[in-house]
C-alpha cells in the first residue's frame, strides 16, 4: 500500500515533509527513555488491563509526597512498557499515627494499601506478623532491584530485619540524616566574626569545611553567641517533643557519638548498656542546650523547628535533611548554609559523628493479589531507574543509590545534598524490633520527664527506661535476661 | 408480637456493636497477645490484671485522672451554676441568644480541634496568650512545656470546653422549678439563700447531679483533648489513664494488657453508672 501525503499538504515540498517527519521521530525518540522502546514487554500478564493501586504515606513529608507526585510518570511508563493502565490513590497519616493506620489495616489481612511507606524502625513490627513481602527471592529474580547503595547503612536501616541478617523487607524510598541549618547571613554580618573571636578566642566557622571540623563544645559557643532574645532570635533549635521519636533521635545521636549505645541487638540486653554514666552525661549536655533556644523549645518537633527557623527566630536548627525545602523558604533563599551537625571529641582528639538515621522504606503488602503484587514490583523497578532517581533528587527527595549520589553535580542539586551525602555513612538506626513502639513510648516518656524537669536525675531516667525496655524485650522473648532486682517498683 | 419484632433491629445493633466486642475484650484480657508479635494469643489467666495492679505507673495515671476529674468537674459545676443563675429569667436581656450561642460553642467543638488551637494559643513563641502577657509587661510562660504548669493548663481547656454543659444542666434544673413555688417564696419574702436552698436546689438537685455524674464519666475518659495538646507530657505530667490505654493498645499493640486495663476502666465506669442509676431511683422514690 502506498502512503500518500494528505491533500492539504499537497503544496508542501516532499523533501521538506520527509525531513520534518524524520526530525520529529528523532525528537520523540530522544525525549522518551530509550529502554521503553528497546525493552517493551510484549507478554506482560497485565497487558490491556486497568489496575488501581493505593499507596499509604506520611502526611506533610515532602519525600513521601514526591513518591506520590511522581506516580503519574509511572502510569505513562507502565502503559508504554507493559501495556496496562494504572492509576493511584493515596492515603496518609502523620508520623505518630501512620504505623497505627498501617497495622490496623494489615492486621485484618487487608490489601487496602498495596504499597506502604513505612518508617525504618517498623520493619520488625511489620515483618514478624508476615504483613509485608520478604524480598530476598524477588531481588534474586530481579537483579535490577539488587542496587548498590551509597553506604551500607542504607541496607541495614531500610531493608534488613532482623538486624545483622541477610533478610530484606524494604526498598529505600528516601534516605535522611540530621543536618545543621545555619543562618549564613547572620554569620557573615559585619563585625560578628571579630566579636566572636574577641569573646571566645577562636575563629568563627563560616564555611562547610569549617563546620565539618566543629565540635559540640565550639558549636555551643556559636549558639550562645547568637542567642539574642532582644533581637528576636536564639542560637539553636532542637527537638524535645514527646511526640513519636522526636526527642530520641537527636538525644541518641549525642549518646552514640560519645561512645554510648542503647542495646545489644544480638542478645536484646538493655540494662548495663543504656543506663551508663556516659549516656547520662549526654542527657545533661542535651538538656543544657535548651538555654540557647527560643522559649517553648521543650515542645519542639519537626514542624515547630521548621516554623521557628523559617520565621527567623533561630540562628541554627538541627533538622532532618528531608524537610530542607520547607526550611529554606523563598525568603530564606541564599541566607542558609546546610552543614554537618557538630562532631564529638574522642579520647584521641578526633571528632566522631554517629547520628540517628531518618528516612523510610517502601514495603509491599503481603495480602496483595497477583495483579497488584506485580504492579507493585513494576513500580519498584521504575522507581530505581536512574532517570527516576535523578528526577526524585531534582525535586528535593533524597535518593540512596550510589549511582545517583555519585553523579556529577549531585551535590549542587539541593542545598543540603552535600551534607546529606556526608552524614549518610555517619548515621545508623536504632531498634528494628517488633516491640519498637512500646519501647519508644517508655523512652520518650522518660527522656521528656528529664528534659522538662519532672525528674532531675538523668541516671534515674535511664535506669527507668532500661528496666522497662528490658522487661518488654524479656517478655517478648527477644532478651534472655529478665530485668534485675533493682527494677522492682521503679518509677519516674 | 409486633412490638417484639420492632425491638430486633436495635437489639441486633446492640449485640453486634456492644455485647460481642465487650465479651471479646473480656476474653482477650486473659491472654498475652501482641498484634505485632506474629504469635497466637497465649492464655495467661489473671497475669495481665496482676501486672497492671503491680504497675506503679498505672496507679500514678489513675491518681492523676482522679485529680483531673475532681478538680475539673468541681470547677465546671461552680462556674456552670453561677453562669446558669446569671442567665436565668434573662429572657428580655438584649443579646441573650448570641451570648448563649457563644457560651455553648466550646462544647460542640471536637476535642481534637479544641486541643489544636489551644496548643497554638499557649505556644510560647507564636501564641496569642504569651503575646498578650508580654503586651502588658509580664514575662511569657511555657504553659504546656513546663511540668509545673502543664496540668493546670490542660485543666483550664477542659473547664473552658465543658462549663457550658453545666450551664445547660443548671438552666434545665432551674426551668424545672414550679412557678407557683417561686411566687410563694416571693410572697413569704424568703432571702436569696433560702430561696436557693429550699426552692431552687430542692427541685433542681437531681438534674444537677445528673449533669455532674455525666461529666464525671466523660471526664474520666478524657484522651483526645490532652493527647493533642501535650501527648501526655511533659514527662508524664498530663498522662491520664485513657492516654496510657490508647498508647498501649494502638501504638504498642499490646492487646492483652490493654484489654485488661480497659476491663478495669470499664468496671470503674460501671460504678459511676450504678451511682447514676441509684440517683435516678432516689429521685423516683422521693417524688413518690
């Protein structure tokens, strides 16, 4: 059959028409990812079908929202590559309620949410009752999902349960670390550096490299120097809220960076590990920072720190890198430097940073039917395509794969990426135990009791937490030793 | 036959949504069962009850709850009666309807919403209360973050929210007083105190007692209002027993332990309800 140009193009030169068509085809080919055409799966079991997927994520959390915002791109990709139509619905809940929402649904063996953005510490609680899909076999059959991560902690925190095993249950959705957001405009204001040097006999840190060498003692001087209530701002903003794990994450970072720990994951032992003099000192140190913070800092969680920093009421803020976009508002553009949080001096004079990791994995609902399980798998394969991860990074998410984080120019994509990359290998998670939330509740209660002055002895707060957590872990069979006799009748 | 049949829907509803879950709860309270353990429930007899009764934290939560109930309901009753008397016979007062509507507004708001905006009002950095205090030259306070003020701060919100209910009950009580007796008191030139004691309180006391009992039962269950303001903190300063129950049941998913605590709280609530029914019977007997 001969194809003729339409009559209304009769006046167009044949060569011009052919050249134009070829150019359009070439442009289309370049514009769309090449593998879509080269790897189209003709025999996909869902080809021609329409699937509706549901994702459960974290409310008000940008990286979680990005996973949702980018899903229409997956729909296009799935149509082109696999030949099926997919649409997404979304549900969310704040950090404190998300596990509850997921668990109550999964406990009824519901496939209400096909893909869930879980917090890293929940892996044990979701995997133990077999609510989420074990991924070892899936990864073995789909090598493109066996990704090289930027640091081993990515696999440990977002994929592995129990700790130290090769069992994988999660795919990293976003990585996250604690970062220090600094008001560079205040740092660079005329006369400040000289005044700082005159007062503390040290140079004021000004660059990213200066902050890399900054110890907690020197940071405290900086916080004190910039505490100016008369001018409406204070030197620091840190988390002390009782909600979820808000006080625990920075406080455990203080403990771990000074050689402390919270438990032994192999034996489940807490007593003797958490309730140490070193950890008690870390608690005193963390509480002492309150005097450089705005009134009400004792209630600060993630959102409150965003508010005080964005409104110019804090010179520096300890915050998750994931909320960098919210911290650096249009009014703050160019005024903020994102640097590593301070290091802690070791006996040999070196600085150590062992901070708590943030971030969340994707987990797949074990009660999905075959079709939804297949789409969830296709979604994961799409999620880890280099171009998807790069797009995620450009929009402000925090990818974890080595290829994206090592790509040229990655550090400059977002103001916090250099720090995020630096902190990722210097961060670690705490328990992945199924009793996570019960242990956390006790810990939050005691830590805030000390921080707010309900009790005045940090050693007592730690002893209380250690006793209660030891009891919880012994009761669940994780710990071999029951709480010691000193725990009888212990209370805050 | 027909009246019996008409009862079936409501009975079915009651059995499905009330009786079966309560029996289930009672059964679960004798088991060790965590939703996230991946293990089947293990029969433990009275172990959960024993653990709760030996838990000093639970006793502290209960004592805090008792203090919250007694002080909250007490203040609400005094204020409610005072305001109710103020509005009594105020039919011709200009703006009465608007004033009453505004007065009752807190009661119809959801506790979660009330908790959220009171948290913002109390906020030491952005809150309007501290701004006002600073405006008159006083130093601000961290009402919800300071363990010496947090309990009082949440109590104030509970009083703000539920005093209107006691106003409503007082107005209902006053409306129940026969007009003839009021006129007789007027003719006999009884003093204000005598009129209060011999006429108003005599007729209105049952309705007032009902109000107090309903508020006591409701106050005992307070959870959402406080959880939204302080999460039970700072430390455990505002942790009422209902918050502990919520935490253990729906954050920690320790279903056996929390079922046992729920059974204990249910028994306490039944005690309140029994008192309430006793008061009603008392009224019936007195009226007879």
